[in-house]
C-alpha cells in the first residue's frame, strides 16, 4: 500500500505490486522467498524480486510473466572462508563496502525504483536498507525472517573492534522502519521489530514422489541414501569411498565441476531441485540453516549436522531440530576424517516428529496481500523514538554473547536474569527452585572431604544422582531431554569412586589488568562456582560413546585411554556439549606435544574450543610435572559462574578441572602451584594473555576475605578482612568481556612496550651518569641516583617503578602511541612471552604503561585504608580510589558504554541531596578484570539502604538499556580451602 498525503490507499485487492528484497547470504533465503512469491503470483499479483541468487532458483519453480528478477545485492550476509568457517572481520568489511559506504546513493536509487514500479508493499528477507528505502518512498514494509543481521553481526563487532559498532546501530535503525515482522519458526531474538506475527514453516513443495526420484537416479529402495548439503565443501577436504558404510550412497550438493568423486558418491547438478532429493533420501548430512532444517523437519528426514562457528542463527534452529527428534550432531573432526558410520546409524534410529504447519509460504502471502491493501496488523502504533529505543536495546543484549539464554526465545522480553537462567547449569537451576537438598546423603557415601554447608555442592551431588537414575531408566519418557544430560548419564561407572572439586569465580576489587605488570591485587572469591566430577577407569571398562568406539576400532589397537568430557550449559552458546579424544593425541614420539600444537589442536573446531580449558589441564600436568595418564578419564563440568561478565569463569573451570584430576590421580599440588599451572593452560593452550590473579583467587581465596597478592609472579601477602561496616557488590553491564579480545591484548602489548622503553631510557641515563661520575666521591655518586637507575634499567615489573619516578624521568619521554613495526625496528622485542606485536598495528603506550604504576599505588592505599579507623572519610577515600582506577581503564581504551553508565549511576546515587543529608551509602565503583565490558565493582556501607540503592541502580540500568544486570553478592571458599570430595553411589540404593 502506498501512503498518500491524504492517507488514502492506492491499491486494489485484485492486482498488487510487491518489491521483495532478498539478502545476498547463500541460497537458503532465496529458496524460502520462492515459496512466498509463488503464492503471491498465484493470487494474481506482480512480484519484483531484488536478489543476487541465480535465476534458476526462482524460474525452476515459478514460470510466470508476473515474476520480475532484478540482479542487485544490497547486503552481503556472512563471509565464509569455507562451508563451516565464517570470517567475522571480512563480513563486517564487506557489509561496509556493500551497504554502508554507498548508502547515500543506494537510498535515492531505491526510492526512485520503487516509485517507478508503483510498489504497493516492500517485503524484506532480510535486507536492512530496504526498510529505510520504503519509508523514504512512503511505502509500508514488512520483514519475513527467522533472524536479523543486527543479531548476527553483534558478535562480530565484539571480535572486530568498536569502530564497526555503528554498523549494528544502523541496521537496527533501518529495521525499526519496518511495519511488522512475519516471524518464522526457529527464530532468534529480534527486538528491533515491535510487532510480530508468527508463521508456520516456509517449505518448498515436493514435485515427485520418493520412488520416482530414486528410479531416475537408478537407486533401489534397498540402498541407504544420504544427501550431503553444505553449500560448498569445507576447505581442503576430499571425500573418500570408505567414509560411507557398506550399502550407502551419497548425493553431493554444490560440488564444483572439476571435483572428482569416489564411485559411491553422486554429484548433483547445480540446478537440482533439492526438496525432491531430500524426500527421496534416508538422512541428510550438512550444516544447519533455515532451508535445510525446515525441509528436514517437513519431510521427517533425520539430519546429521556439523556446527558452524560464529553464526548466531544456528543454536535456535538446532534447538528446534532436536526438540522434534530430528538431529544428530557430528563433531567436525569426525566429519573431516571420515568417521561417519556411528552418526549415520544413530540417524536411522531417529523418528522425527514435527507435526506443525508447513504452509508458511501461503500464510505469509495472505498477510502481505492484506497489508498491501491497507489492513493494519500492528497491535499499537508506536512512536519512532520508542521503536528505535528497542532497537538500541539490542546492542546491550547481544554483546552478552555467549552468556545469553538462547534456549528461551523470548529472553529479551523477560530477562529477569535469575541465576538458573543465566548460568544454565542444573546446579544453578536446582538452587534457585529451592529443591530439597537433604537427599544427597541417601544418594552418595562421602569417603573423603566435607560439603562445608555449600548448597550448590549439595545440588551438584543431587544432579549426579539424577543422572544415575536417568541412565538406569534407559529411555527417558520426555520428548525433549537435553543432549548434554543424555551424554552425562552414560559417563560414569556408578560402582566406582568419583572425585569432585569446586572453584569459585572472583570479583576484582582492586588491581585488575595491573597483575601482568607485577601489581598488588585484591580479589574476592564470589558465591558462584564451577564443579567438576572426575572418574578414571581402565580403558577396557570405560563407557565410550559410539563414535569413540568406531575411532578406536578404525585404529585396530584395542582399548586405549580416552578422555570424555560433558559440559553443562552448552546451549548458552554455540558450542558442543561433549568432547572426547584419545589421550595418545597428547603424545608425540614418547613426549607430550608442545603447547603450540595443543592450541592448534583445540582451535580446529570452534564449537569444541572450550575443551582447551578442561583438557588442557591434563597436558600441563604431563608437561610440567611429568605425570603419565594410563587410564581413561571421564569428566563432568557444571559451572554457575556466568561467562563473559569479567568474573573469571574460565579460571574457575581450569582450577576446578585440575583440582579434580589431581585428586583422582593422588597428586598433591599446593593451591598456589596449581594456580600457576592453570595460568599456563590459559596463556599457552587457550591463548588468552591473562595474568595469574584470576587463577590465584579461585584456588587460594577464602570466603568473605580479599586475597592480597603481589603478582611477581604470584606471592600471597595475606588475606584482608572486609570490615563489617563495608560491603562490596558486583553489577554486570551485560556487555561481553573477553580477556582474549583485541583491546585487552593490545593494552598489554602497550604496557610491555612502555617497560622496554623505560629500561632503555634508564640505561642511557645510567651510562651518561657513569661517564660524568669519573673523579667524584662515593657520596656524590649516591646523590645522582645511580642505584635507582640501575634498578630501573633492569626493571622486571612496571609496578616496581614508583609514580614520582615515573613522572620525574619517564612519563614525558614515552610516546602516546607507536606503530608495531617502528617499535620492533628500534627495540627488537617487548619482552612478553604471551603476546605478539603486530607490525601493522598502532599501539597505545603512555596510558597502558602508566596505568599499572599508579594502580599499584592505589591498591596499596586501598589495603591500608581498610584497616584504618571507621569513618565517612575512610569510605569516601576507598570510593575515590575505585573511581580513579575506572577512569584509568578508560584512558587505556578498556572502557565500555555499559560499565561507564553503571559508574555514573553510582555517582548520581552518591551525590543525591537525600543521600548527602543522611549518612552516605554508596561511595565508589570501577570496571573490573580485563575491562571492555563485564562487571562493575561497587563499594558502600553495609546497610539496608545501600542494598536498596543497588537494586534501584539495577532497575534504572534496565530502564535505559532493556537489560537487567546480574548482581554478584556474597562469597565462598577457594578450591584449596574446599579440597575435594571422594564419593561413591550407595550400593543399598542401587540394589
């Protein structure tokens, strides 16, 4: 419907003109658009399709003069290095080239074209600029999709850097001009669209019956047929005859003309009609996309899928596929090495049960027709400002990746952020639902250790008992049972001992990124913790998953030690819930493989890269302590420490994993040494350049005390009691923090550059002083500061330089920034073993180098103030130190909009007249950990009024951003204080 000045309608029901914009990302969008367009044309309307897809995608299904194809790409989607790998930075750069830079010419061109065809309605799947062009042309627009590009690109922005953030804002703003959204099943959060109509699956029709298709292919009914559908093949991959079990054939989609196939593979032509082939097959092997999932569900075809990295649409479609018992996940390693048999056999045992509608094309066409003639489907006409505000909300919500509740599609509307939802683990969920915990004593006999009254540990034991019951029952009656629970149910031998360790996350009260420069730091272990259960078994008695059995059989060596891991909470991010490997993979020529090779090993499959934090502890024990692991190992990881919030979720996993493995193998490792070993896991195997304070706090901390540690490299100087009148909170900003991110790493590089320059300057000054000192007396030599210069010329840690020496001699000689290449030419290296200088990158130097020097002084002052006399001045001074730290982070480039907003809210609360008239309550706040998002630490008076103000800040932040922050309150013991539990299932209960 064209919107005229008199608000009249310029369309009739009999003949309408639709402009349908299709994203340039793959064929999946084009194939579902075909079905909607077909129904619009059947209704007698003209449809102009703007697409970059080949003509045959449309003309093979629609032969009509009412179909008009216009070859144009106005967005590029995700740039893929191969069928399974998305290049995040290239995706953003290409979108910028395609839609951002030429935007000023795109909009008037599209407005002119829309007017020239006299379009009554603009439909988008799901091109952002189409919605804006429609608005400029005075034409209503509707989107038809299951995801939007602001949602997909938000994660890429976090990896690529803030300068790309405007892309996401612009896309969200473009979508906000859309009238409403026709939302398809398997949808992602899309708050840019205020009004939503849910549609059935949009699926292309089957033209030929199964028997006819097989007859044309020359394939009998006795042959098992799998269709390989990756939209291109993974890079460097060659299909082999032995990948398929006997009696199977494979139809290959998307293979190049020059690609030679073995005799049991059939190359399909480029224009093959896939729905007919899917309906004629016994199962599908491919990557998840809307087209593959919808057609697999519609035609009840089992789908063996391999995860793609960095495509946020996938978890939602995967959940839908698995809910209707249609999916089997294959790990990428087994895809590429040809261990297909156990997955194909598993797929054949499935009974997909989708019974929902598959007439989404007809449904959407009717809605579009009615909208074009003037019907209003919006529930309440909202102002543009309100719609835009909801679009901006997306920025805060999506940067929580991967800590989002993706298994709850409406999370963005109801994100009240209970621990059980945000953590995703059974432990957390049971804690929140106040289940009876008294039954743990009936389930397990505790042979060693003490629960210490920790309710989360009781809940974890209860979850183990429930797994045993699930395994005994064999087949759970529930249709939807999370795969991680199924895998965990078969993980342990319940007649043997299980070892349980617990490690908390930590709140960075003071110190933060100055740890790698040798600062004093003050860290508090938080209430939320990670539990890890470990059992070792003789390889001949180890319960192996079917694909692991197939892998061992293929090697022909008999039972070998295997590591199997199940991680709860996998549905919070796009990662696999299980990981397994032969422990022999950690050996090369009788010696442990290098950390570099291990890093490469775990990086091969992004969906399983998380296993580096857990399995990496085994390699570090092998390498550093010479431990030999000759038995198989089963591990269950359940963490309630939220990811991406800057509270050391990774350190808690590492410390709990190594503690449990050490306990199971009788190793006695001190908490300090264990923390240093876990740091090696993170630095060298995971590849995150963190300091050691996270692991130390998790391993050595005590409840309700600050662990005081000088990071040179890890010397504990004591535990500092938090005075009873003082309280500390953590408030999560909702913006994802990553210690492995580019900003953190570049600031660390800048700090080490600064140290190298200071040493160089000190050496030159020392040489000049010594050359001028000939003939002087010893007293005169001392006056020149020779000893200080000697110390500074060999400076091991920046924090050993005092602030006044820095200002007097060095600060003005450090450059604000420096190109990596220029630094390397002059200084050769920066002396940091865990970061690498990029010659083409410009690094900040002055701010990153000065921050740890001043932060060390601030931390010392903070520690001294905690033991001073109780007064309002004491609290004000403590708070001021937090504020100074926060703004110093910002000067380094490690701030974020969300954390800055929270600090401002604390300041507003602190300086309210009503608060000044009474005793003060909140006194200071700072960004924590590695910065660039995450959690803010707040200090205040321990009073009811302070708690009320924290809740008020929480609500005000939600009102401004749409995200309700997670609050961290309370503390718990570190892994060393907890020790470990050795438990065994009670035999009386089993019998």
